[in-house]
C-alpha cells in the first residue's frame, strides 16, 4: 500500500482574494508596530515636511516609519536588506502592501527624517509607561562601546601629520616641477590637449595633503580651545582664592599648551569618532549609554559620546529620565566607571538612592582601590553591609541583558551613519526598536 500525502496545491489559484495580512500571525511584532504607528504615534513633524503636490506621490510616511522600525526591531539596519525583505518576507510584504520602495527611497527617508525618527523614542516610552512596563523603582545605568562606520587604521596622529605634510608637500612640489618642465614633450604627445593636465597620481597626493591639513587644523583648533578654557578656569580659581584671602599652595602649574599632543589622533573617515578600549581590544567607535528600568527592561533614557569615560554621563542620563517621563527613579545603580564624589552628590541632591560600585571586584564593597572622599567611603560601607542582598546586584540583571539583546540577538555591532549628531539619532532609533520589542512581547 503506497503512502498518501497531503496535496501540494502550489499551482492552484485561490477562490477568494486574500489580504496581505493573512500571511502574518496575529501576534507578530510587525502587526503591533503597524497598529502603533497608525493609531498612537504623532508623525505630524514628518508629515509637515511634505508641501509640494508636484511629481510622483511619495510613499506614506506612516508606512515608511513602520517599515524602518520593524527593520530595526528585526535586526535589519541596511536599507538594501530592508528592501530585499520587502520582496522575500511576509511581515515586510504586509507592511508595504505589495508596493515596495527601493533601497534608495528607504535610505533617503531615513536621512531626511533622522532627527524626527529619533524623537519618537519619547512617544514610545510613554506608551510603555501607560502599559505599566515602566515603574522607575530601580534604574540601572551602563555604557557599551559600539564600532563607528570608520576604521581605526584610517587615523593619523598629530606628530605623524606634521611629518607627512612636509613629505607630501615636497613630493607634490617635485612632481609639479617635473610636469612643468615636460610641457613641450606633452604637447607633442597629446596633440589637441593642453598637455599640462596633472596625472591622477598627483591629484591623489594633493587630495591626501589637503585632508591631512584639514585634520591637522582641526586638532590645533581643539587644542587651542581647550587651552583657553583651562586658562579661564585657572583665572577664575585664582580670583576666587584672592577674594577669599587664602594663601597659594604648591607651585604655579605650567601654562596649558596650545599645540596638540604629538600622539593625539584624528580619523579621516569619521573625525568625531574616537579610539576606545573594549574587552576585546581597541576599536574606532562611540560610547553608547542607556538607563534601563528594572520592571521590564525598558530603556528610559539614552546618551552617546565619543569619550571613553562614563563619569560625565550619569547626571545627563538621570536628568533625561525626568525630562522624558516627568518623574525621577527611586534608586539608581551603576558600575565603578560612574563613581565620583560629584556624581554621588548629584544623586543625593536629586533624592535618588545610589548604588555605585567603588571598584572592580567580585563583590563591589570589597574593592581594593584607594577610597577618596567621604561619600565614596559611605558607599563602600553601604555596599559591604548589604552583601548579597544589596540592591546593586540588580544592575547586571537589568542593563547587561539589554545590550546583549541589541548587540548579539539583533546583531547591531556597528553604526551605519557618520558624525556624532547622526550617530546619536541612530542610537535613539535602536533604543526605540528595543522598547517596541518589549511592548510587542507584553501586548
């Protein structure tokens, strides 16, 4: 007896036409994102930018926004990969309703509305708050280093710039002199051409020289501005000392240098990115920051900087939470990278109970580092007294999984855009997509 199989009706047409939504499960995240964009998000900022009625009608901004957010929530960040998904994946076909934009349209929409898309973070966050996913009982703060859209090998130190500038200037000078001396021979060889066109290899050297000069000038301007700020700060401190009648202690420090340090580097591809240290070595990248609520791992505030240190990011993150939601968390935990007397005092002033590690150790209260101010000593005693019951233990289980979900589960390892303003907006969209996934799971 032969085995019977279910009939394979690949060539059979449907009796009744089907909807594009019939092929996507009812609880699929893409359905949730589409309904959220259509019913809850205010896209008036995007819509108001379309004024002309001439030409081919543009794609609906609601559809394009839902398409981009679904892409980011699914781990698809490239406009080409999103456009390909519109032809191959049912959830993306459902969003575009069979009328798929090409990758250039997707890329241009993101570029044109980048800042407006970044500002959707607050709207999505407030939806999460209304859904009961944000409690602001305990918030954990942390940062992660993410690679920039640039290679660390495309950078040059200030000392190397000065040396290479002189070398290139000499080379270009020699080649231009040789080209001028050979004018007569080139006229004979090139005929109707002028004969004085510069070869491509000369132009490339000149372009390289121009880039080096531009980067060198930028480093010099930054060093000069930093020196002027340091001089101003010293003058203020000196005037304050004289006004209070205090004696001067120690030797007079050397005046700040207006020339950059010879080892200071600048990247030619993305000048605003920096070489930052990670556990796997050094990368050309940015320091992305997030404050995560302990109730459902919702990101309640985000920041991004090119500085490797986390010290200066704690207060902006805490203040951003209040700006986004109108209230402050009761507790905040962070690793030792955020520890300073100023940060502890800032949390106390805001009536937020801090739990910040006093050093790198298996148990944060047992750190062997030299303890400085009184607030730091109090924090070490507080963590040691709490032991394994300390609220600090919540930090790892709140914020670390969020970075794992973003970087490992959804594969976001490198920014697509360049320049700190564009990268900040891209990080905001990444955080928005994370919160959308949490909302879709809870819905």
